[in-house]
C-alpha cells in the first residue's frame, strides 16, 4: 500500500484502489505513519515556502475523511447506475413483449 500513497495524495486512485487503500490505512499503523510522513513532507514544505501557518495532522485527518466521503459517494453512484441499467433492461424487455403482443 505504500506505493499508493503518492497516488492518494495526488487524488489519483480509482474506486477499488481507493477503497482498499482507506481500509488498509485504518488498520495498519506502519502505513498510516508512512502516509503521515509523506503528507507532512509534501504539504508541509509547501506551507513553509508560502509562509502559512498550518496544522498538518488535522489536514491529513481531513484529507482521509474527505476521501472516505468521496468513496461513499462513488459507491452510491455505482449502485444507482446498476439500478438504472436494470430498469432500462426491464423497460426494453417490456417494450419487446408489447411489440410481440401487438
């Protein structure tokens, strides 16, 4: 999972990888620590260059919470798309039956 950390920080993981990554990070202290380090280096350096004040630990927690919300929305959209596909298939079958009956 450590190889996925840069992709996570770039918001460049597909649904399955993001889901697997978030589940793993919640249960693996070593990977969570590595994520924290990479986040601190990447974001912290930029904040220092910009001269901004920051709380990187809270920012990382917010990033993880936002990613979990995004994953939930993605799963909901996938479920809705499956339901719509089934509805379209059912309507198509109904139209065929009506065409045959008439």
